[in-house]
C-alpha cells in the first residue's frame, strides 16, 4: 500500500511540474443586451470546453466574467443568459500569458439570438528578454515550416548557425539553448513541423527559475492538440 501511495504522489508531482511549465492564458469580457447598448446582463452563465472538461464561471452584476488558467489553444465559449437562448462563440484564441477579450452582445430577434463578438488578444511582455510569436504571426509567416528560422527572424538576439539548424541566442555556444515542447524538456525541436505549432517564445535573458540554469537561452514551443484542430474546423464551418 505504501508503495502505491508513493507512486501516486510521484505521478501527481510530475503532472503538476509539467503544468507549471506551460504558460496559461485567460478569456474575459462583458455580456451586454445589444450591440448598441452598454446595459450589462448580470449573472450570465459562461463556460469553455477543454480537454479535461468544462470550465464554468458566472458574470458579475456588471456583466463582467473571466475564465483563467487555460492552456493556449482554440476554444468554444458558451453563454446562457436569463431570457435569451444559449449562445456559442466558436474559435476563441487563447495565447500563453495573454488575455483574450471576448465581449458578447445578445439580442432576441424572432427567437434567434444574435451574438456580436470583439476579439482582442493582448500580448503581455514580462521583460525585454522575452520574445513571443503570436498565433496571427505564425499563421502569416513565410517561415512557418521552419520554427527556428521564424524565431531568428523576430530578433537580432537569435540567430541560426550558418550551415546548421542550431539556434544561437546572444552569442551562446551551439547546443547551449534549452527547448521545452509542451512543458517537456528536449534537446531540439527540429522534428516539430511548423503546421503543428500553436505558440512559440524565447527567453534571451532573465530566464525564469522553472526552466533551470542555463546561459544559452530557452525556447518554449506549444503544439496544437486535437481540440485546437477540432474547434478551428468548427470555426471555419
């Protein structure tokens, strides 16, 4: 019995460690009665579908809601307000360490609820030593097939070694850069196709303690999951 308990504690600790290494995002905003009104709908029930289940919250008396601690990806946002049909906002983009603002406006016209949505993905920079590539930059980059070249094109602090795929950050030695793929430490990320990348960022200095001790910089890559692809497909259709 003691061995089983010890194993369970070890597994839970490992899962918590991986979760801590993934930068999470937030969806927040207001729920209003119509697109030309500032009258809020209080106590609206809101939720987001995630891989581990639904994340619920309720708007306050001012109509404001917030759902945080979300892994980066694409989600569906649901709202149920008193006197209105349930509504769904498809394809909500969540970025790591970012706030995606989704303001929901509801009107009731012939028993049909019309939703007006305002997306505003906010990039939060913690310091000048962090370079982050947002999803819209990934989608339109000419280097989407090569994540390392994409990073190198974002800052003069990051370079690719000539004749090699090695990334060099601020003059570090080849091989000194540490990679984290979906929270797991790796020696390289060349095996990840650009089409599978959900988020990409690099620390050129001031590296957070959770990534360990290194002088070569850290590259953090997040891949798309099944739900990201599914919700993106639903948003297109």
